């Protein structure tokens, strides 16, 4: 039976749920390399001033194709639980 998705607890692992990944917003990088996450997105995902985010990159080759932001406090299990199935699909041909 497919795992049910709980709001705010990462993406479901079921391939039936194609609504998992989506473009939330388009952001720009300024001349100092900084970016701003829109207020609505920060509110939606619970990011507050002072929070630390881990930037996780992945791809099949040396080139990075995707970046993910994960709250540092939630990093432990989420890298394995959320990105593991994605990475497994990417590296298996």
C-alpha cells in the first residue's frame, strides 16, 4: 500500500503522486550571490529569521542538476527519506 503524504513532512515516495515536485517560485540571484525566498513561500514552509538551511545538490555526473533546501534541524533523516528515492531513480538507468 502506498505511503500517505502528511503535510509538511516531505514528498511522498509513491510514483503515483506526480504532484510532489513543483515550481514554487522563480527567484533571482543578486550581484553578491544572495537570493530572497518570497514571504508566502517562507510562511508556507515555516522558514523564520535565524533558521539555517542546508543546500543539497545532486546529479548523475559532476554537473549539478538540482538543488534542495532543507531546514538544518530536520536534515538527519530527511536527506535519506526524501532525496534517497529520487537519487536512486536518477542513478539507475
